[in-house]
């Protein structure tokens, strides 16, 4: 009986030991994805040619989705005419976790019908703001005072614009004022302005 | 004169009960323990404290390329584990890493790599395709012998590892007792904002066994 039992026990133990006859080392990676996300935090359209109700803005998620995510803001009106001018103010906010380099915005201006419509445009950028100092450059400029505050040739009167691109850190902001003036065209036409933010990881 | 007689004596009543009482459990233990031995998933769970003849060790680690924001890269390692952490991943983030693994045991071993990710409760096996699909992590790895003639890793002339005799075994004595695992991680998440603020944890096991898996994980 011992001749049977002893080999049987050895085999049992050996086979369990075999189970443990492997060795490993391992490498563990713990990675946290952050984001680069600069967007138009807020915007305003200032003109005295038409009432606000004739200015349509499309910043909703659904409408942005319809624009394929390519543009951050769409402004339109059916009250365009020669001489129509408008100031578009935008505050860009780095809501991501990493610094971003912000390039000049991309504007696509379309008139319908397009016959003979021409326009001029200029952009002025201010910043970089880390706190509430942007109010003088944005919040305090309203429909009631923009003609006295904004100059089509120099931007905000008494303020010095900066050049793009600029690098803005997380939570920092810049303010951009764009002036558009339609010079020629039919007596009445539709205007659609699409604006895209161009930024990348700095 | 006495004559010695030998009588055949049958098992006593007690012995007759003892024999099956011992034999049956032993046979069961034998079978079950071999079965246990053949279960690869169970094998993997035991490696951390294993001290059998198979013995591999991390003996060096080189960050070849890293474009993240944590300077220097947050990496620590000892002979059994390497931990890399980065909490500022961004689209385009990239890491190239080479780990030297040495057989410090007495016998040649097969080695192979496997990937697992932490799902919050346990480690789940995952492959490279799923790492890319789920986390946009483009991950490749492979075992190499050396840098090739140019002396630089991650170039076309890096020499793939085949083992001393082309048998994909890591030997306990030089030459052929070291292998280099190249790993390339690229966070390809440019159009995947849904991954923002997500934490991914995964690990790459390098296993060694005398009669191991022949999938050498060259990627």
C-alpha cells in the first residue's frame, strides 16, 4: 500500500507545484486624459440697423451639430442692405486643462442673393484676462454705447489690441471684436455669418 | 522440526476500508491538481508571490520618447513591477518605452506578454484593438534582442528577439538571458471629446514559464 500511496502523494504535490512554476513581471499604466477646449464662452451682436428680433444666433448644441461642429457661432439676419454694419463681440475662454494657442477666428460671410454684395471686415483682440478685468473690454460695451466705444479702425477706443495667435492658459480669456460692414448689394438681402474658433495645444 | 508455512492472508477488515479511503481522495487530488496546473488564468493569479525555478526580473527601463507635460516622466520600477502615471494626457500624447527583462532563474523560459485593463473592480484581459477602440490608446509592444547597428531604439533596424537558439526561450546565462520589450503608446483621441477627464488603467504582464505560451507578443 505504501508503494502506491507515496508516489501518489508525490505526484499530487508536484502537480500543484507545477501550477506555480511560472513567474511574471508587470508594467502598470495609469493615464488620465485631459482636454484642450477653448470655446466662445459668450457673444453679443451690436447694430442699430435692425432690432434684436431680426438677429438670429445659433449657438445651441443641436444647431452647432447641424453645422458639423465646424463652427462655434452662426449669426444671420434677413434685413441686410448696403451700409448695414455690425459689431460682433466674443469672449473666448480656455475651459480645458492645458494651455492652448488661439489663432485668428475663421469667418465665412454669405449673402443671399449674393449679387454684387461686398463687405469689409476688421478684427480686434484684447487680453489675456485671468480675472474680471475683461468687463471693460466686453461687458461694459452695450447696444447703448457701442458707437462711442468701438471704432472700426482702432477697435475699443483707448485700448490697445493684441495680435493673434496667443497662448492662453486654462481659465484665461480673451475678447475679440469683429466689425463687418456691407458696402454694396441689392436693397435687401439675407446675411449669414459663421465663425470658427481655431486653437490647438500650445 | 518445525516447518514454516506461509499462508496467504487476505486483507483485514480494517485494511480493506482504509485502502479506498486513501486512494480515492489521492487520485482525485492528483487529477484536480494537474487540472489546476493547466488552467492559465489561475497560473497568472499566482505569479506575484511565485518563487519557483522560473524567475524573471525587470533590470532596466529606458524612456526613449515622451511628449507629455510631467517632467521628468512619473515612472518607478523595481525588479517585479513598473508603474507609469500621467494625469495630463492630450490628443497626440506619446510614450516610447524599453524595458530590459532578465532571466535570473536556473532554467530557460518562454516569455509572453498579455494586456489587462482595470474596469474599476478587476483586471480584464484586453487586446490592442480594444485598447484603441475603447480608450483611443494605440498600443504596440514587442520583444527585441538589441538596437541593431545604429544603436538606437525604435528604428527600423531593431533586432527582433528569437531566443538564443531561435526557440524563443530566455536563457539563464549569457548570451541570451536578456530581452528588451519595446512599448509604444499613442493617445489618438483628437476627435473623441467624450474621453476627456477619463482615467485609464491597464497593465502589461510579461509571463515566463518553462512550458509557456509561444505567443511572444511581438507587436
